[in-house]
C-alpha cells in the first residue's frame, strides 16, 4: 500500500498522484494537497542547479550541440546557432525533468538559468524540493533568500577631471561604449543625468543585445541611447506573494530612488546642475559619464528582493553583453545551506560572470562599525567599503545668550542673519485633542497654532518616528513654512545608538541639533527665557535664536575616512562566522552624503520625496564609484580580465588621507560617541581608490576561473562534490596541496598562522617598458614578514614570482597588519596588504 503524506494545517484536501522516475523505477506516492490558495502559502521558491555545463563553460560533449565556451579575449555571439540551440536544449531539459517528477499545477517554474549556471528557479512545496534533491541530474537544491539594499563632488575629490578623463579623450568620451549593468531598483529614465545628448548623440553598441521594456503607462521605451537595456525581474517576488504591482511597478521604473542614484554615480551625464529649493549645489557627473547603462530591476519598495530574481538578472545581463556589473544589493546574512559563504547560487552566478569577462563591484554592507558584518564574501567580487570624502555640511545655531550650538542643516540663514523668537511645539499646540497625536515632531501643521508660531522659529522634538521613516526633516520644513515660521530647530533629546544623522537640504532656515548635551543647553535657555502663567501656559517668548547659512560645504584635509556605517571585516567563511583567509573589503570609495539623481516618486528617503536629486549615504553609493572607475580602466584596456582590473584598483590605492596622515575610521567609543581610530585593512581593504594610478598600475596579479575553483576546493571541510555541484567545475588533483591563501589575489590573509608559512604571488607586467622593482616590507612586530627576491626586473607582458614568508613570533589573539611594497624605477608603486593572526603550533 502506498504511503499517504499530509500537509499540516489548512482545509479539506484533494488526493492526487505524483509520479517520480528514479533510476528507471516508477515510485508513486499518494499526497494530500490542500486547496490551491493554501498550497501557495506553503510553497517556497527554490534554486536548483543541474548536471551539465552552462553556455559560458560548455566545451562540447552533448551529441548534436557544438561547444559554446570561448576564450576571455573573445566576444560571445549570443545569437549564434550554437548558443541558441544549446540554451534551448537546457531549458527543455529543465522542463522535462519537472514534468516527469511533479504534477502540473502543483509547481511553477519561474526561470531557466542557462548562460552562467545550469539550473532553474521553481515555486514548489518543501516536500517536492526533497523529491527533487534525489532526482538524477540534480546537483543542488537551495531555498531562495531575500536580499536588501546596501543603502556631485566626488569626481573632483578623486581627481577624475584633471587626472583621468583627459587620458580617455575628455569627459565627453570617458567610458565611451562600455556598458555597465545595474542590478538594483530600476531607473527614472527621464532624468537629465540619463538623457541622450542631442549635440553629441550616442551611437549603437552592436555587441550589446539587451532588451528594452516599454513603460506600460506611457507606452514609451525606457531606452534612449544612453540607456541601452531595461528589464525587470519579479517572478520570485510574485510567487512569494510579496509583489504589489500598484506600488512596486511591473516595469523598470524606479519606484524607490536607489537605482537611479547608483546609476548616476557610475555613469550619469557630466555637468548636470544639482538644483533644489532654488539653490544650486554644484554640477553632477558619473565616474564614466559616456558609459552606457543597462538596467536590471530586482529591488522593490516594500520588501527588497529575492536571490532567484537576482540570479536571473545577472544571467541575463552577462548574456546581453555588459562589461561591468554593479551590485548595490546583498543577502541579509551569510548563506546557511552550504558549508562556506562562497558556495551559493548568487556567488556562483557571479563567478561565472567573472569567467565571462565581467567585472563585478558589490557594496560591502551597512553593518558597521562592528566586525564581521560584511555581506559580500567572495574573492572574485570587488567588495567596496564606504568612505567620507572631504566635503562636510555643517551649521550652527546662535542663542540669544551668546552660545553657539553646532548642528546639521543645509539651509539658508535666517532673514538678514537676524535672530527671532523661539517657540516650542509643545507651547503651540491647538487644544487638548492634539495630545492624541505625536505633535511635537512637527509633522502635522493642523495641530499647531499658526498665530503663535508665525514669525518665530519653531522648536521641534526628534522622536523614533524619524528613525522609522514616518517622520522627516522635510516635513518639518513644510510644517514651519505653512505656519509662517521664520525657521525651525529639531532637537535630539535622547540618544539613539546607531542612528546616523545626515544634513538635509531644506527651503527655509532650519537646523538639526544632534548632540543631546547641546539640546539640554537649548532647552534650559528656552525654559529660563519663557514667561508662564499659573497654569504653566507660555505667555511671553523671550528666547531668541538665529540660524547660520549652511548651504556651502567646508572642505577638510582629513579625508577620506571610513564611514561609521560601512561594514567591517574580517571576512567569514561560513554561517558560524569562522574567519576566512580572504581580505574583505577590497577597497574604499566615497559613500557618504553623495549627490546624485533621484526618482521623483522614490520612497527610499522621505526627505527627498518628489525631488530630482538626493544626497544619500551607504556602501550602495560607494560600489558604483568603483563600477564607473572600472569602466574607465576597461575602456583603456579592453582585453584585461576582471581580476586584472581589480588588482589595478587595489595595488594602487592610498592608505594616507589628503593631509598625508594614515587613514582613520569612524568608530564608537565605550560611551557610544563617534570617534576616530586608525583604520586597518578590515576597514578599507587595500586603501582608498586612486583612479589615475589605477589606469597605469605597472603590475597586476591575475587569477583565472580555475584558480578560483582551486581556491574553493582548498577550503577545509568543504566537500569537492559540493564545489562541483554548485559551480559545475570539478576540483583537480592539485587542490589538496593548495591552501585558500595561495589564491593569486592582491592581498595576503592568513587567519591562523601557525609557525612559518610560505606564500607565492605572481605579478604580470602591463607596462609598456621593462621595469625593475625594489621590494620592501612592513609588518607589526608579532609577525615576521620576508619577501624574496629583494628586487626583480619584469619585461612588458611577462610574469615573475615572489615568495612571501610569514612567521608567528608571538600569539596575541589579535590580527597583525602590514604590506609588501614594490617600487619601480619608472615610477610605478605596487602595494599588497598582508594580514595574519599568530596561533600556537598544535
């Protein structure tokens, strides 16, 4: 008798027969499935990887289907008979497998992945997933997981207009014909940062094969020459019941603001005036202003996104022919279904993208300043930390008693720089009914007495509503203006650990006092200067304040700094947060208070609702800086591999700020006050990006796809079959002899240094002339660091090995930091950071 399996919960079910063909035998199981509405509730999205090579790796072997894999320096023709027929073969195989195992109507296949990985995404029950795991040809089944956003002046700060753009023909040619793919929240295509130039129009990019969706409302294409591809991916979100087409837009339209902002940072047009509230804050430009933009929308307003949609977008982007991928998204936590963080469908797809010649930049995460908070793990990805550049917006409040209180406010000064009477929102309430609402944060003007407020400066409180996003400084400004106030002050009375206070551009005099002790000074002054009657009602307001002009930024030499929110290393190799032998983050780029394009209907930042520009912070803003700079390197060196581009960025980065002092990182003190400490590679990776030097690095440390597979195979406790199942590539016989830190990347990290270890690095000359390099080392005294040979001469295009020896002198339980410096006699300077922790020999 066949077993009967019941799903828990729900209403009366309907019995159906599911046939499973396993090893030539038919196995029948009678299942009791709940009604369709409940079935959907018990289903999840799963990502399944299959035996057999995807298009980018297939070198033949299946009868009737010629090889599709190409060498890195060749362009794949995705319209060729070989590619299209093999892609169709894989899709049909996926469909045939599902049809043979599961009953029609009980599952939904969402995507077939065939370009970067061989597999598919399917919406099915956990029991069906278990059946699928045991089916012939199935390598790995993993439940889908959510992703999150990892939420000008920077071209000048990075030296692009004078040091980089001229080498590529000027700003009007910088990034020409390089295509950057943005896996994000879409784009507001009508923004001037993305317009097609009428005087210097964009020509076609014949090798790029991306699609352009139509706006379902306007019936116009999202593409215009500058934007060459625009698609959205939401099948997993729809299957999960998270997608609301009325709110999330079933199109590439950016309903959030995040995607437009990141695209403009990397590739926005040059010289776009940033105007807000009648003031111009400068001219905006992307890092590579002539690069093309391809949009792959996977992030939505209310819920973020899903990995299976992201994998589909990445697969499509590489198939379309992007050169660079920018990922300002990441998982909520390290993957749990694999033995190591590096082995999951998301990172496996990116590994195949790198194999196909696509450079990948990903935001490090916004979990700082705490250690092990990174959400970007793998060595083939360039993980970008966020820095604070040299531009700071500050302001101050002048009290009638002569005190100056520092604060934040990108606003004009009070009229004629005069002082005005101050009135607290608590003293301007209209009737007792106002106590039902949170009136003191000044979000609802109808709760306040206009006659009392008019002509005065309104004092408002800072509540948790600001942190949750239900209150905003912009709304305070609107409230104050509607009441006829001369300005406003928002004062923080209670500390909110971890809260990041940013200056907000407003149309009238306004300031945010963030220091609790300064707020006490302000309130004490107000209370001592306000006359009250016997019932405590304010009758006369003698406290006066003036707000200074905060529209102009101040430039500092102590820049860059590592931003407080930027996620920190060390990298982790598994869900138990064991340290990995990989340095992360890789590099530091501007990510704090970045001006760039915004979607007017964007909801990501309440302070910029309805605006065309926004000044936003996050490693999401840092990653597109690197994506854009990588496009400039790709333009100059079109045959360079992604690992060569990454090496050029890392080995030429700076560890000193503009004042020639060691980089510092924003941190919390024991009293939870922000302070500055000397930064380490776990804060900034190799250092702050130096675009001019990265265009001409002298030497690069290159790594092949097989090198990355060997790295995966060398990780302790990782089964070789797991590597093969997820990546589709087998471990070779040499893998057992390798260690993770043998991977030829431009950093060396040994999380457990026992005794003496020797590591090799191979450098390749990309210079036009022979150059001799003198090699020097610097290391904390707990670790001895030696390199041989002490000098080497490298011919153009040739490679040389260096041998690095590390010895643990003492065991401290903490990491030691140092670097290898290679100084060339023709001006090149190559730096390789070294990180190690000494352990006792067992």
